[in-house]
C-alpha cells in the first residue's frame, strides 16, 4: 500500500444538496475519466467499461424521469443494475431550472422521498441513488424548453448565455461528485446549423468550444460530449441524421483548453424512424459499415477521439425485417470496433423505438436485451443497493437489521470490517466531530480501496454548511475524499451522513491486512457546536480501535459491514 505524508484537505459542502465538491483538483481522488486516443480511461489509464441507456423525462413538461407514476426510482435503478447497466444518459431542458417549475407524473406513495422536490433537487436524488449503485451519469441538454427540439443551441427565450450559464451551474453543482462524468452539450443540432463554416451564430463546432471551455473552467474533470450536425459541413456533401454527421471533425476538430476531454457522439436510427437512401441500397445491410465509417466511424478508427453512440434503437430486433437487419448490423459494428454507447431508450413510451421496458413499465424486453448482450461489458459497480422498502421511508429497526450482513455485521464472503475510535470521548457539545477509522480485511483476496465507501451517521444540529478534513491517512490524505448527504426523513440519531471514498492511488488492503488510520474531522461553516450524544455512529467509550457496526461499509455499492440506521 502507498504511504504518503500528512496534508490537510478542506472541502466545504452543502448537506441539502449532493452536488458539493469533495475535491476540485482535476483527476485528483475520485472516479473521473479522460480520453486517450479513441479510448475513455480512468485516472490510472485503465479503459472504461460502460453499458449505457437513456432514461428520458426531465426534458418534457413532467420535469421528471418517466415511469415514476407507476414505480419507484429505486426499483428502476435496481432493475437497471441487475441487467448490467452502469451509465445513464439523462436528457433535461433548461426550462426545468426556472424558478417555480415543479415535477409531475410521480406517484409519491411509491416515491415518498421525492415529495416536495424541485426538478433540480429531483435530479440530485437521481444522481445520489445512481451513485449508490456504482453508476455514472452523462447529462444531456436535450431541449431549451419542454415544447420541443430546436435546430440551434439557442433560441430567443433561451439565448446562448443562458445555455452556457446553466451548464456552468450544473458543472459547479456536481463538482467533485464523480457520479456525473460528462456534459452532452446540445441534442441533435440540425437544419441551419453548420460545422466549420466560421459563423459564430450557426457554427456548432465553435459553439461547442465556447460551452465546453466554459464548463471545463468550472469543472475540469468532466468529459465534453459533442454531437454532429445533419448536412452543412464545410467541404463535405451529403446529409445524415440530426446530430449524426461528424464528417467535419477530421479538418475542424473541437478545440478544448483542457486536453483529453472531447468525446464525439453521433445518433443513428433505422427505417422505423425515417426512410433514408442507404436503406434502399441494393447492398443493404452490407453497405451500412461504409455509411457509418464515412459519417462518424472514422473518428474512432483513426484514433482521433472516442465515439459514444449517444442514441440508437428501434422496435424490431429480428434478422428478417429491414429495421431488425439495421439494428443487428449496428450492434455488430459497435462490437467489432469496441465503441461506447447509450441505448435509446429505457422508456417504453418512445413512439418510434419502444424501450428496454415493456408498456407495463415493469417487464424487461428480453429480445432487445439478448441483442444488446453482444456488446455488454463486465462492469465494476452497478450492483443493486441494499434492499429498500420504497413505501416506508423510515424502516423499522427489524427491517434495517434484516438488510445487514450476518456475523455481527460482517459479510463472510467479503471479509471486511470497520474499526472506529474517537479522540473526543466526551458526549458534551463541541464545535467539531472527530472520528478515526481502520478497515480490516479478513478475507482471502486483496481489496482495492477504490471499491469501498464508509458512511458515518450523525445529526448536523442546524442547517449550516459542513466542512470535511482528512488530517491523516496511512494511505495518503490526498487519496481520501468526503461528501455529505441528507437522510430524509431523519431517523433516530441521524439526519445525514459523511461518506468517505478512496482514489485508486490508495492501493489495496491485502488479505489479512488493514488500511491503517484514517483520521477525519467535521465542522460547520460558522463553527457552532454539535451535540454528539445522540449521534448514531458516535461512541465516546471507543478511544482505541474496535469493530463498530454503526459505521457502514459498502463494496461496489453493496452493504458488506454494519447496520444502517
């Protein structure tokens, strides 16, 4: 394990929102990605494995993911995780960010923790819940308003400055939250929009540079996802799907001030969406590889940048119908070239394509999944969280204990346990919470620290902003980060928790070994007192390390130690 000297890490975060920063250093200590040639890789250069899907609804006048009228957000995410999906592309509209906008189409009996939230707070919840399952999110600015798609990235009611301002706000909101990894700047530019023409009012390439650089100035860790146009590419002829024509990239690439952040993202559809000349070619479907190579595939093949096929899908997956032949050919193309993708869509109410869910919003579309299985990757994370009772926001102690692993809170298969001590043995009020942790590994295999998270539960005793310090860690303080999240409604002994994560550079806990000391502090922005006496995770008698099952530990999103409050 790496041992690095002491340094002080200060991070200020809002308890009421999950978008607060754990670290502003690019690729510092969290699970962000960058590009290397035509690959997306993590901070250590390991290639990313993504299985992606679109879940739409925020861009409509519901201002909420669709399907919540019939089931809980948790159950949808658990089903996605079970099927192996770990990347969500989430469309939104700028309109949902306006004051006074409220979500609709939500059954609050099934989603009690979503009641009273604004659309942006609802997005926060989705980010939180996806992150708990090891998923990543790319935000997609799908429409300026809920009324419909637009050719350009701006309109009279949503000018370019608003488009960029809203992106900067989101980049700041999720700064340091490595669940959100990228920004798809604008969905399907087309019509009057050009690529490489040099007119700032219509040149999408230049607009993507302006927005991308503004975002990276706020949040340098994000990937910048740029779609194509349809027809107007300088020096090129022919037209293609909205957002699908990326012929201009070879001569006019998007230039960003932070290197290794650009990902190009075409959209591609079949004859079930609209008839196109290449579907009538006598060589169909053998001609399709050449069509894809010419419009966007060359970017990957020439290692200019990664390709993320942001949207593709259709109702027919057989090998007899024209649409089925197209869709299977594209899946084979993705497989041969090892491309990234987010399927359109999870939603069954996509009129042209249907979804991975059938019309009951419960049943998984097995034929589609069988087709997509050819390009599904093995993924880390993306596993269902500990069992939840969606209709009961405050489970009984019996229910909570039922979700905890056996053997005093440890999972024999994982072999992990958390030891705890405090340097403040008094339960009297203090303006700081002191806690130290040591993770032991009683299993037979080494455990990467980047796969685990610790949660310490406490009451914040007020509404002030919280601050986090890592004073010392044997694995290196620069590998330790902390974020705060609320528990709503509050439970006995807690209304929120500190979640501690580790960067890949923290190394692994060897079989039979331990992490060593991880010493942290919590304070409020106004330095007012906490009253730890009733805090769920606090025990003033523990002045030396001992196992403590009121601090929980998760590996790959799964509870493997402790009892949640």
